């Protein structure tokens, strides 16, 4: 093992509690994509112990796997229902979020319970169009309305006001029906986005809910890599594939046992850095499949030492920006071959 992902379960629970304190109603958790790459079992059990009673996944297969770990909580499947998944949803007590008239007909023919309906209030992705949802539902009994915010991470974006206005009209059209609004930033945006069941995602895992504000969440995940070799590269010598970096002076170089097969973006080549012994060590040359070189000058690194690719000293959002992406992609892109290590187990008592 030369790469590991350390996950602080107490920090995860603390982030959940922070959302619970900020929300107007109950708070669920989005745990799709194996809990954003952190491991659905450990994350799910921790959040359940912290009081979470509603979990949201993307696909039926994720819901089935989560149900085997958690018997009691409600599990909502955001993709809805298909012919191929209807039986599994019923068998495992999963709740599909219905996105279209076709899904509504398919599910209500099999399940008499009140339906969960996704209403598109401006995302233009999945869901019943806002303008026709009332007519499309006919005499269907609705138990939960679900909608998603497109620009909550930028509170001043005009689409937020439009979605808030439509959400208000939804409440008028469906009096007494519970409403669920996602995402992390939406919970923190306050007025206009209060709901009965909030759905935080990235903020639970330590990512910044905001696009341009300080991160209010505790860091949860730390990706670390081990030094597998230390060498001195002379002036004029190049490093790595394509010889894309050339030393201008004798340089202490540490080779790390991590690469793009572990989820370290290749776009960090000659741009990224790691944190080691209270300093930033720039990446040198191209990130390769299993190995990455860094400038270890003055960092006092030896074979076997561990450095931080992201974590408390090097925020995942900062690393994502260097790779021209977002924290969601960085976290969900961590390879299964990277060992997950769970620390600071949360104790509800």
C-alpha cells in the first residue's frame, strides 16, 4: 500500500449536525457513488448513528447495497424506476423518486403507497416540468415532492430567486405534502429554501458548498501517498514521461507511490503540489499511472514517509481547482485500490 484515504468519521458526523442545525426541517444524506468515494457502509452507519433517517442514492443497485447495511432508514433512489429495477425496489423497500409520467405509471401499478415526485423547478435535468406537474399527476396521491437547486453555490445567481418562487408555488399547489430540496449550499442559503427534508451532499464530506465563500465544513477525507524513492536530480536533467520538467539546479526529488490510476488527476502534472512537513512540495513532470515526482528540497523526506495529496493542509477544493475540476470529481475518482482507513469512530452516546 503506497496510497491511502483516511476518513474522519467524527468530522463527518459534525458536518451532518451542522446541517441539521441550519435546516428548517429534517436532514437526510446523499450517499450516492459509494458516499462520494468515502465508502457507503462506514458513512451510512455513522450518519445513521448521528440521527439520519433518510438516505438518497442515484441507482437501484446502490440502494440495494445500502439496504443490506442499514435495515431501518428510508432509502430514496434518484434515478426513479425502470422495468429492470422495479422488482428490486419493491423487494428491498426502496423508494424511487419518480421523474416522468412513464415512471409514475410503472410504479403506481405495482405500489399503492403515496408517490415521491421529482419536480423540475429550473435545473432542466430530471423531473416533471414545473408548469405541467399538477395536471400530469391527476388523482395520484403524493407523499413527497423532490426538487434540486442549480445555482445554490452562488447565492446571488438570479436562477435561485426563480426557483425559490416556484418552490413557493409548489407548496401552494400541494398543501400538506412534504418537500425535499437538495443541496448542501441550499440548506445554508436560508430563506426561500426551507423544506421538510433537506439533502446535503458534498458538504457532508468536507467539500465547500460555496463557489466563492470560505468553507464552513470540517475536512473529512485525507488522501496520502508514501515516498517510495528519494533521489537528487542534477541541473539540466528532465523528469518523467515527455521530459516535461527540467531541473535548473540540483533538486531533491521524492517519488510518490500514487498516480492517476489511484485518482490523482493527470492535469496536476507540473501544476499540483503535496503538503509535507509544513511546506508545499510542487509536483515535477507528468503524473503517471502509479507514480508522481515532487520537489522535496528542504522537506526532509525519506523512503516510507507519507505526504498529503489533499486534506486539512491542502483542501480538496484547492486541488480540484488546480486540476480544472471540482471536489465532487476528485472524491468520487479515488480508485478502489486506494485503501480506506476509518478514524475517530462516531459514538452517538
